């Protein structure tokens, strides 16, 4: 049986207020984008993982990057850090993560901070996909 | 506060958190999420051991 044009046409994503609110809240508070969509376990696991990773990075004396236009790695470091949203804002306000990288563990701390931000960006994208109905 | 972790424990903790996020975000059903999270964790930790042995061989 031949497919009609409507069969082959991809369904457009459902745009709603939630598709804007969930990613925004999820960026500001890691995991909250899932929590407001009633994905309780996923949201809590994401929140615990990302927040713990960020706090461990701070505890290891990791470096937090400021907005800059210099070295490409510094710019990318800033992009990663800012992905952590509210955690980044709080750490900037409290002047945390300003120590010089003095030993190998501090370098791990810096990577923890950047990756926590990048993981939060993945979490934000996932919250968006749930909001538009692309993912259950 | 100054947390001092060994290289190995820092790498394993990193693997735990990254695997949880990858598992949840990259798969749809709960079963697939657990399986993919465990798969990522094994790859991360396996990569640590492989890199460790590679560096040991290069150093000799």
C-alpha cells in the first residue's frame, strides 16, 4: 500500500511554554528541568550528579574561568563553566574557584567544573526533548 | 577546603557522575538508561586502566 503524503510527513515538535521554561530552569538549577516535568528520579539523579561534581571541583581547588577574549582554551573553559548556570553565578558572586592551579588534583578540579557545566547543557537539551514530546 | 584525591579515585568519581548523566540523557527507557550508564562507566574505567598501562609502557 502506498503511503499518503501525510504518512511520510514528520510531525513538527510541540512548542509550548514548557519547551522554553524547562530548559531555562534546567540550566539555572541542574535537574530542575526534569523535576518540573515530573521526571522525579531522573531529575534528582541529574541534580545530585552535576551539583556534586561541581562542588567536588571547587573542593579540589579547581579554577573557574571568567568571561575572556584571549586564549581559545580559556574561552572554551568559560563556555564549559557557564553551562553550570546558577552554580556558576553563585561561585562568581562568592569569589570561589580563584586559586592558582598548584598541583595535579587542582587540574582535576578544573576539569570537574568544566565537565559539570557541559553535562548540565546535555541535561538541558534532554529536558527540552521531553518538553516537546520527542522523548518519554 | 582542599580535597586531595588520588588520580584513580578522581577518575572513578568522574566516571560515575558522567555515566549517570549520559545514561539518563542518551536513552529513553529505564532499562536502557541503566544499561547504557553501566556501559559508559565500564568504558571510562577501562580507558583509565588502558591509559595507565600505556603510560607505564612508554615510561620504560
